[in-house]
C-alpha cells in the first residue's frame, strides 16, 4: 500500500470501531475539505451508505456557497442531515457581526454552546426531509449523541496535536487536555463509563497535503471557494464569513494546490491564518476547544 492507502485503511478502521463501540453516534460535518474527506471515508467504510446522522452547527454567518453545497450533497448522497443553532444568541444579537461581543464570545455562543446543546438534545434539531427537500423540525426522541466523529487533524493547529483518536470529554463537553488515555501500537481505549462524551478523530494523522492528494485521487467534490476563481485569492480554511479571509494564491485546480503545498510557498503560513478568531485566542484554539469547540 502507498501512504494514502495506509491512511485510508486506518481511518476506515477507526470509523468501524466507533460504530461498533458507540451506540449513540453522529458525525460533525463542517462542510470544509477535511470533514468532507471524512464523510467520503464513511461512505467507503459502510459500502456507500452513511449509517449515522451528519450534524452541522449553523451559525447563520457561513459563506453562502457552503450552505448551498451542504444541502446539495445531503440530497445527492441521501444523508441523514441535521443542523442545530443558537437561536437565542442570534435573536438577541449576541454576535460579533452585530458588534455586541468579541469573536471568541461569538464562537462560544454560536458554535460551542450550540454544539453542546444540539448534541445533548436540549435544543431543537432540524433534519433534512428528502421528500420535501428542505429542513423540518426534528420531532423524534432526541437522545444525546455521546460518540461524536470529528475531522480533526493533528497538524492543523497546536491544540489539535494534543488529541487522541478516542478522546473523552466530561458531561459538559469540556476537554481535560492532561487526562487523555495513552494510545500505543494502535491500541485504543473505547470502554469508557456509560454516558461519557467521546470525540473520535479518524483523520488525526493526516496532513493538509494528504487531504488534497486524497481529494485528487478519489475525485471528491468540494466547495469551489478553495480555488482561485479569478481574483488571485482563495480560501485555505473555511468558517464564518465575517471572520474568515482568503489567502493570496493563483491555484485554480487541485493539482495546483498540491504543488503549492509541496513547493513550500505556504510552509511559513499557518493553515488557519485566515481565521480571525484564532488570533484572538492567543494564536490557537485551545481556550475554545477546552470548552467543547470542534
């Protein structure tokens, strides 16, 4: 096997282990390149079918092309697609774009808190109705999702390098960085106490270059925002529109992005350099991620 085959096999193994061990399981889909590769791997792991819900936290400030892509793929791939939101914060305008809180507080409201309450079932969930081709309030019994599959990569930013493949959180989704189980020789702890919230990271050992190489090999459809569409810029990392800036780049194709990563022109530019909330969190995301952020 080549390096992509080995990464794929490991990720498929982790996905299948998670499905076997955790009965209340979901996968977060941020719509970005990493979580879309994760979704593709899930389809491979389960022979074209994704047997678990896909959860997206909608801040209502995402770049419009991202939401259009999310709903198109959900319908085309027949995904059990769910989104959650922090309606109270949006209604009360407790957001950075409204000028009432800083970026970190906005992320905490619209992402961390919305994620926590959506996963627990305390707040409404909206599910894609494939007959109506739109989202409707989910009136099913809202059991908590205690196993959550996430497209985190160790090389993306500092706090993610401290993760494990199977990473326990407390009942409030808080992450104790210093209390993580060892994972030696592909031996993973999955027998956590009932009700423990566990984040599962099948892409942990992938790099940004690996992701793009795999997208190219598998011909995975991704959001066009990642490509230069004529203005000499493209997005390298996607988030909310007010806090995400493109980078200067002439790359219009996957092949050109791969070459850009290989030739070192981005070697001194952090992958999330266009994400303004990272800068306000001291240059990383550990403060937010300790509180449950992706």
